[in-house]
């Protein structure tokens, strides 16, 4: 009986060792998972795979794999169903399994840590653990090659360490346990391989004892060598990992937003033109304060996107989204703010894109698979929004202590450099306005309030104002003539102007796009608006509202700030100074000898006329050469984006030379339409043909310009060459439609040179 028990115990050691080695991979990987579900699923896979091999030892080897794979399929499906139920993932088992099979690896490597055990994040570990256990058991138990049977479990363990990377503490303890368990399996005698007998049965007792002693000594020596090898190389490998940690997540592209979502600020003007469009349905629950009536009347800001990056042309989200589960990572609230829990049920109607609206800052989301950016606290749905999508979100709404704002400072340094960065090319009037507002208000909050008040008092909201927040657009919004469309805009221009003026004043700012609603019922396109936020020490991001009050009549900007115009208007040009009256020519001396009065008049007239013609000719040739050099510099030199922009300037200069200039506030597509009409009018005036051929070419050039503006660096050399060809064709066609004498003046007109010099300052 004792002998049988010992044999059974010895036979059970190796399967238990294989189960333990495989399960340790789940311990290592589970360090970045929330809860212990993944560990238990991996332990179950390791146990099931090894036990199936033990039970099927008497079966042919070719039959074990199909039996084990069938058992693996059952365990995997049960695991996916359990994970889906725990994570409240909607859909049937077939749908969930297919989605997990398609997206298991990328979602595992892009998931936010801690990773929630969902079907797509547990599928790969469970299947890998089962296959490692199956392979190791078949090699170690059926052939008796124990060390070779350790390789699948060791590979799985190393893969777990690699996937975790630097996102958890070093796995020193589990590694030592792995080595100890492996040594135990090597040191424990096992029964003979299947189909074989005891190779020492026919030996004499003395020889048998010597052989067994030698085998025990070899096993012990092997264990010592393995432990010594690990002890010697362990610190070296640990130092390398600590000094140069490898994170496989950097090789996998996380979920991305669409171009429309990268800059949702441009959607404000479109929503303003269709204010009755239904975008969402919202139901909000929040704790009431001491004044229930005030809580009911208080509007709710539902945040869609946070834009922190500005390059002088476009505000961008610039976020890195990671797949997340229901529970999102919690961030420490600001020191001097209070936190209120807000719960919302949101149904998507006609809102498109991937950005998922929610009150700041979301902490738990159910009903939709989301990806999350901790830096901005915003959400996306990687699959995109669809009508009828319904989800619940619980948010931690921070409210700063308003009593501390007046004395609060703003942070500085590398941590906030992103929200303090000001792109090159700031118009001088905008910089001087920011300086004036900063000089009159020293404290950060006073500066922010002064910018808010200045915008609210001097500008008007216009729902039909064109979209645009590049430096030229903001310059026209701030300082353009009121009777020409300036000094009015949508919340896009108000928020963008506040953010730029704030950064010029030393305030860390950003722009937020979202919706302002009562918290209950439908959210319409007219509820969409943008607002700026300023970061204060201890208070976090504080929202400002630079929009004017509905009944306030804006005051002219010139009452408080008069920008210096680049070109003085004709009415302000200095009046010509009256020339002094010519003094009478002295009378010729009476005694002057006749015939000796110097060079004759014809010679003087001829010489003066010739010299004047030479000067004029030299000037015209110089202007012609400078114009051609300017065109060559625009179309040939620089990167593809600069050459496309240069081609566009050639077209706008041609419109100005044709007497049909365009304003800086117009979008590229509007300028293209103006260019088509100008060419049609010119042809109609000369030949009576009002065809708009070459119009689509201008539209194509406008599309290339928009590509440069919204996707810097994406333009190619071929596109730049094509843009130069389009611009050259349009300019030549428009010039040929002018009278002959205007064609002559066209080539030497100095206006393009003067404008190019002004823009380079």
C-alpha cells in the first residue's frame, strides 16, 4: 500500500508542477488586470489541459490533441460568457466570441490599465494557457523529457512579462516561485515513460545503487546549475529591464478618432445653422443642494472633446485613447474643489463621429464599449456612434472654490507647456491686445476675467458667421470692420480667441466643445457651443464664458483698443504738403556775352527723356524679375505644404490684380467659388463666353490647401507639383482674358511683392 501511494504521489508531482508553471503566467499577467477573474480562468485552463493529457495517456498520441482542443473550446466559451456577464457586455455568445476573436490581441495591447476582464481581453490568455499546458504535458508525461516539457510554460511566462512591460512592479517573487517549482519537478523521480520498464531492473543491487546515485547527483547538479544561472543573470537582466523597459503597447496603434473628431470645433458653425437638429436624449441625476430650485435651473455642460493643441491654424484634440472597461481610472481631484457625482442616461440620435458625450469627468460607463484618454478625461466609441445607441455614464463633477480664484496662481513648467504653447505668426494687434489686458490686471484670475469681459462687451454672436479659427480668422473676428462682417462670430471664435489671448498673457488654456442643456430631454444642435478653460493651482480647470449676454449691445472695439492698421485707409493718408511757389528766375545778366549760355535746350530735353526712359525700363525689368523670382520661390522651393500654400497665394494675387480681391476671412472653398466667377466675368467681358472652365481646377487646389491645413505633413511632392500646375494655368487664363494694356501692367505690378513682404514680417 505504501509503495502504491508513493508511486501515485510521484506520478502526481509532475502534472502538478506543469499546472503550477502554467498558472504562474496568469499570476504575472494578472498584475495589470482588475480583479482576480483572469487568474482563475488561466488556472482553470492550465488544470484542464494537463488533466486531459493525464487522463488520455493510454490513448494514441494523435487522438489526444482533438480531445483536448474540444475541451478547450468548451472552457473558452464558458470563460467568455462569464467575462461578458461580469462586464455587462451586450450581445449573444456567438457575437461576443466573434468580436473577441477578431480584436483580442490589439485590444489586449491597447487596453487601459488596469484591464477589465472582458471577452476580448481574456480570450488570448485562456487559449494560450490551455495550449501551453497541453504541449508541456504531452512532451513531459508521454516522452519523459521533463526539461523540454517546461518550454511552453516558460515561453508563456516570458510572454506575460513582455505584455505587462513596465506597467507593474517587477515580478521577482513569482519568478523565484517559477524556478523553485521547476526545480521540484526536475528533482522528483518519475515513473518510466509509457511503454517502457525500469532500465535498472536487470542490474545487480550494487550497480543499481550506483546508477541511481549518479542519476540523483546529476539531477541535483542540474538543479544547482539552473538556480545558479538564474541567480547570476537575474540581476543583470533586471537592470536592463529597469533601465530600458520595453512596452509592447508602443508598437500597437491605439484607437484613433476621425478627422472630423480631431477638430470638432469646426462643427459649431454647421450646428448653429441647423439648431433644431436632434443630436441626443439625456436624463441626468445629481444630488441636490440646499436650494433645489437653483439645482433644477442650473445648466449642465456635457463635454464632447477637449482641444489642447493649437498650431496657429487648427485646434486639435491630440489625445491618446486606450480601450477601457466599465470602471475608468480615477484621478485625484483638485485640492480646493468639491466633487459631485452625476449620473446620466444618454441616447444617441443624429450625432455622428466617435466622440462620446459625457459630463466631466467620467468614472464608469456601461452599455457601450469605450476608449478613454486620462489626460483630457474624454471618451470615444471605437466603432463610431450609431442612432439608438444608449449608454449610462457616472461622472465626478468638480466644482472649484470660487472664493480662492482671486488669489490662485497658474502652474508653469514642462508639465503644462502643451497648454501654454503659442504658435509662430501671431498677428501684432492680437499680441498687443493681450499685453494691454495683462498689464492692467496682474493676478491670473483677473487676467482671465478681463479677457472674458472684453470679448463679452465688444463682440456679437452671429449664427451665420463662417467657421474658422486660424490666426487670420481670429484677427478678422477681433479687429475687422463691424460693417464688413468683423467683430462677430459663433462660440468657436469666442472660445478660440480667449484661449489664444490667454496663452499670450501667460495663462494655460484649452478649448472644450460640448453642449449646454438643462440636463433633461433632447439635446439639439443649437445647444452645441465651445468654451475656454484655464488651469489654476489647486483648483484644476475652470471654465469661462466669454459670450455676450443676449440683451447687451456690444461696444465698438476702438473705444478700448485701436489696432494699428497695416495699410492706412485712403481717408487717413497724410495730405500732400503744398509746394512753395516758384521764385522768379533771375534775369539774365545784361552784360552776358551772346551765344555762351551752356548746353542747348534740345540736348537737355533729349538727354533727360532718354535717362528717364532708361530708369523706367530698368525699374520695369527689375519688377518683372522680382515677380518671376517670387513665383518661382512659391511654386518650387520649400516642402510640399509650403509649395501648395504658395500656389494658393498666386491665385489670390491674381484675383487682386484682376480687381476682384478676397478677404482673409473667407474659407478656401469660398475663395474658389469667387475665383470661378471672376474668370467667368472676365471671359464674358472679352469674348462673350461665360463658361466656367478651369473652375474645378481651382476647387481641386482649394482641397489641397485644406489638406495642408488639417493634415500638416501629409502632402506629397506630386501634389505640390500638381498645385503649381493648377495655379499657373488659372493665372495665365485669367490674365489672357484681360485687355492687352492690363496684361502688360499685370507682369510688373508691385502689389504681390508688397503683400509678400508684409506677410513675411
